C-alpha cells in the first residue's frame, strides 16, 4: 500500500530503484501464502500493485517497473486469488504502522501529511 501511495502521490526520481530496494518486503506476504518463487512471485507482486494502482486510474505500465506478463498471471494465478491476497496485504501494512520506531513514524506521518495535502489542494 505504501509503495503504491508513493507511486501515485510521490515525486519518485527512480521508480526502478525504489522497486529494487523494497521488492523483498513487498513479496514477503506472498511467500508466506505459498506463492512459488521466481516469476510467479514477481508477477503476483506486480499484479497486486496493479490492482491497487487501478483504483487510482493508473497501471504498473505507467512506471519503470518490471513487465507484467499477463500470460503467467492467467495460467498460474487467478485474478480473484490475487485480489484477495492484496486485500490482506493492505490490512497487514496498515497494522505495521503501529510497530514503527520514532524516526520511522515521523517519516510515515510526514508522508501521509503530504499525501493529504495533495488530495485537498
């Protein structure tokens, strides 16, 4: 969720670098749900991001991210399953905000403040 908010509302100079630095954290939830390593895991993560981005009329193709290979998604993973996994992923991310240390919480609060300012402005 936070990654998507940064893509939508942030002014990210290097989206691919942001992806590379945060990929392991993003796929963690899918690993625990039994999604196979390799392309299925990458594609599930991208599909999850895509579902969230579509809620803001965006897609992963608009950003410098790895290609979303629709044939892998269609043959190995159903969209309904990915959507359900994405829902739990969002809840888990929101709950993690309570575990941030003081410095992390300051950054988190500032980011949300900027996002709220952009929405109202």
